[in-house]
């Protein structure tokens, strides 16, 4: 499990692609993050939970299978690319974001960016499959960052980013058209799916009431 509080940026130093549906990434982790990291440990890369297969100081290797390459933006990485990194949460850690599994649902695309002196707002595409789970002021995981949803429209939604998020994560350099890993909040999913099943059983509409 993860909290969605990105701890730093890792850098891809090598990529081994023996086949189209498999690759191994070598990642230089943020300074000090390799301490006590063991083979088999979980590390989130842009929100995607990967297992360490080798560790040497602050460098570690991770295998990506076909499903990971298909569902996430990790398959598009190249040597020199950077990724948002978070070590797995430990019992007793402060939960500054929200609980995240590291299981990516799919990708969204940045459709627009608005910038002011101290704030940045990203508008992103809203796939129909996740529309019931993306709610104003709800949680969402984007490239491993725990973020609060701003406005939600029929085909897009937005998040508002403070300077610290821009400094610590890839969102400080993300541009329109780039693809972002997305994980919906599992608690929101559970509630929405339960309500939909109950209403369906009663023959009632699942269309949200107007605000």
C-alpha cells in the first residue's frame, strides 16, 4: 500500500527489452531511498507498484510485464526519463494523502493547463469507465500523487496543484497531451458500485441527481 505522497524523482538509467511484452528498468532512486530496500520490496513508479528484483545502493531494477506495459505510461519511458517514486507505506507512518494500492486503472491525457503565480490547474480527460468514481472534492491518484478532484465535467476533470507538488513531482514539467497514470479511490468505487447495484435491483435510475 502507498499514501500518494511522492518522495522524490527517480531517473531511468538503463532499459532492457528482450521482448515486446517485457522489459526491465534500472532506476536511480532519490538520494537515501535505497537504504534498507530489499529484493522483493514494493516501490511505486508513477503510481504503479513494481517489485525490486535487484538493489545496489540507490540503484534498483524492476521488471514490467505485458499488463503493466499496456495499462501504464511506464512503457513509454526512455533512458534519462524521470518517474515519481514512493516507497511502500509502513504501519505507523503518517497518512498524508489517501491509501492507494499501486494498481493502475488506465491512463488519462492532459487536455489543458492554466497557470497563475502560485497555482497550476490541470484539466484531464475523463474515461467513461471511471466517470462514476471521479467526484468533486474526492480523491484520485495521478502518476502516484494523491490529489483532490476539482471540477468534474462530462468528459474532463481538473486538479489544482500547489508549488510544493510542482517542485517535488513530475507535474512541474508535465505538458498538454502527455499521458498520466490514474488510480481511482477504492472506497469511492465500493460505495458507488454498491449504490448502483441497489438501485439497479430496485429498477431505479443510477443517474446522479442535479446539484
